[in-house]
C-alpha cells in the first residue's frame, strides 16, 4: 500500500513567501525537477516542480512517435479540456495546456497520491489482511458511489466516459476517489470517430493503449436511446465459479486494453453489450453497465465476463448472466439488495438497466446505510 508520507510534500515558508522573478518564465520553462511516473503507448506522465506556484504538479505529454498524429493530438486535447471543464470533487483539476517547441503539446494537473483500484482488488484477492481492514464492504461501496457521482455529473454535462475500469479509478491516500483518463470520452453533439482499417472496413478508434495513470473529463443531459439487443439472449447455468485465466496467457493483457488493431472503443472486460456490437449511439447507460462490472469485481475480486479470449469475452457480455456476487464471495456476506443492484446495472438491454447514475447512486446509498463500518 502506498505510504502517504513518501508521496506528499510538506509546505515550507521559503516556498510560499519569496517574491516573483523579474521575468516570469513561460510554458515549460517554469517547471523543473522532472521525474518519470508512468508511460503508455502514446503518452507519458511526469511529476515536476512549478517554480511560480511552489508546488509539485503532474504533466502529461504525447510521445514523439505520435506527436504529429492528428487523431492522437485530438484525443489528447479532448482529454485535457474535458477534464478541465469537469470541475468535480471526483475529477482531477487541470492547471494548464501548452505547446512546447521541443516537448510538443502537454497539460498539467494536480499531483495526487495513492493507487488505482486494480491494485486494491489484487490485494483483496489474496486476502491481504491490511487491505481487508482498510477496504471493508462499506468502503468499497462508497468508492463506487464516488465514481457514480463523477459520472452523473459528466452525463449531465454531456460526456460519456466509455472506459470505466478499475485502472481508471484512483483511490487517494486521504479518502479521495478520482475518475481518470477521459481520452476516449464521447462528447454530446459529436458522432463516434470512425476510421478505415487497412482492409478498408470501418473501425471505431481504439483507446490510448492503457495510459490509465494519466488523466481528464467535461458536459447536457443526453436523451436515452433504445439499444437493440438480440432476442437470442440466454442464461447459462449459474456456475459457482467464473472462468479462470492463466496469468501467462497473452490474451490477459488484451482483455484489459485493446491494441491499435482493435475495432471498438473501450476495454473488453468492461464493455457494455452495445459497445461490443459497435453501436455508434451509446449513451450514459453504457457507463452504468461498465460501473456495474467494476462493482461486481470489487465485491468478488472476479471479472464477471472474462473468457479465454476477446471473442469469448464478448460472447459472455452479450449472452451470459454471471452468478450473483453473493455466490462468488460467500465470505463477504453480500446482502441481496447488492445482488439486485449489480444485476440491474449489468442488464443486457439498456432499457432494463438503471436509466441514470442518480438512480444507481440512490440504491447504493440505501444499501450502504445497512452495512457496518468495518466488515
């Protein structure tokens, strides 16, 4: 678990009272002490010292290999501006967007300490006692509520995240819950981005290769579109165990984030049925499905729709109803109310799900009041 004392810098008088320089530095000249934090396939994240404000910030920049790619630049700027415009307690404040002659476009944001939710889930899966104590059922539900609050706000502003997963949920050392990585968000009023593959087939743009440690968000209420669903949906036997994936199987990483050869936006394990089918008019109920999958996973430490490969995973998402969370995690004493919430959130038909994040929040808050603080 991350030690807050190792990541939080103290405030000292010499950093608050000194005068401004005669000539204020502009752009990246105002930043020093760069330290690498994370790198994805298209961007990197570094911490740096802001010499004017006297604080440590996080800076995201595009890699040189994609700096001139118009699609990646558009996504990068969308992420920065959406995050900047979504001013909510569960999103990250963006400070500045710039264009450096050497580094290219960049944006800076608040430097937060903590870890992503996936790391918490991993430790819970091996029953780490410290993690189990720090993350009782009540706190796990509270994390889901915080994520839902950020998404409810973004939906009202006209933005659908489209890639909700544990890696994009940050759990801070001081109780913060932050929704990250709005780089593939759909902004109301703009169609999904469609491109031609080398074979000439239409393909929806794929995500940014797992830059999950890097951030953003922004948004008017969207009309709910009815999503057509195949009438051949079926309930497979309610097995007590979900499919198990070997850690050395190369398809494991592919299930968590599509490569640039993929054909759909999002992360396979958390996609809604309408995303899997390539429906270009997904609405906020798609985020509700993805959050329902995350809720299932934090309750059980199991991914409800994981298959042996992407195709089987997509088949499970569109045709299979997984066992109830209470059947997967008998030790946690999950109440039936939570089973019902998860089942409704991950319903195959969008019309059968919660119709807004606020409805989901109301049911989660009603359940959390019934749970003990530590269990």
